[in-house]
C-alpha cells in the first residue's frame, strides 16, 4: 500500500490480520472492544499492528517466527501464548515453534526457554484439545566428534565457506576468540541446534536475527545479518524484519538494528 492510504484502507488491512489472530470474533467488534477498554492504545494496537502484519515482503509465517522469538526473548508470557496460537494458524507446526525455543535456550538462556516452553505448551494443549502433549522426540545423543562434524557444516553455510573446513582447527580459532564460550558455541549451538533439520537454516537465521535485535546485541547481529544473507534471506526481507520489529522491541532498538543491517550491506557493497 502506498503513502496515501486512507483510514479505511488501513483498517481493511487490520481486519485481514485480526481475522486470523482471532478467527472466531468479528474484527470490527474486536476493534470496538479494544478502543473501549484501552482508548488510543487500543486503536493503535488494532490498526497499527494489524496494518504491519498485512505488509508484503515477509509472509505471515515468517512474521510469526520472528515475533514468537522476540516475545520469548522478552518474557512476555500472555502475548507469547497468544502468538503461539497465531503462529499455528499462520502455518507453523508445533515442532517448528519448539525449534524456536531451542534458539532461545542458546541465545537468551535456559531460564527464558523454560518459561517460554510453559506458555507454548499451554497454547499447544488448547489448540489440540488435550491435557498433556505427548510424543516429543529427544535430541540426538551425539559424541563430540559428531557435534564438531555437524558444526563444521553449519559454520560453512553461516560464513559462505570462509570458516576453516577442519572442525578441530575451527574450534581452536573459536577458543582463541572467545575462550571456553567457543567450545559451547561450536559443539552445542552450531553442532546440535543449528544443525537440526526441523527448521531450515534460512528460518533459523530469521529467528536469531530477531532475537539479537531484541537484545540489542549489534556485534552479533552484524555476523548474523551476513549469515542470514548466506542462508537465503534477502536484503529486503531483513530490512522488513527491522521495520516490523519496531512495534515489538521499540523504535530505539529497531533503529539500531536497522543501522547495523545497513552497515552490513554497505560493507558488502564496498
């Protein structure tokens, strides 16, 4: 939609969004209820959020991937449970949403991931109409050699082949850069999480970029914007991510995320 959209045009976009967010409710009545309870905040929460979710470039599944990741990062329990349900409606599977949470464990910490799991689980139980989710598969039980072999493959795709192809040499380089943290990054984050097939590497990059923007970790974001491009995200998709995130992480962090992203593009073009 162009820069001359009417209120009615934007409202139509918001109606399209909320018909998926709350499919059992009439969007006009949702707006009326939100404005009555929340005033101007309700207007913006419906119309502005609704308009953003209906933008092109990223589909709704992509947007759900990153917003679930951000809400888990922030510990926004009620919103996370809501958006887990929304993500299912947008085509994410339960397995894919659970994969997001593995990245939360690695990039935000286990306490955040455990808390997020409880909210996700509540949404899954409601969606499936069950009291308990059964049948979750454990992770592969890997030796260090297997983890390093998988990590080497991940590092090759993250860096477009610039990482040392010898897993042991790459591990030593990581240790030299970040000490003991390098062991865990190589063996666990790259060797066990990033290497899993349940979510594509393009989608994993989308999730991790969103997490790092929410945390304002711009040095790591620089690396992962490059990695996202290597994994198939386009420049337009990554900048659209930052645009969407301004509603969920606030303008200051979204602006910093966009600046970091544009700096990466400029360096690549230099």
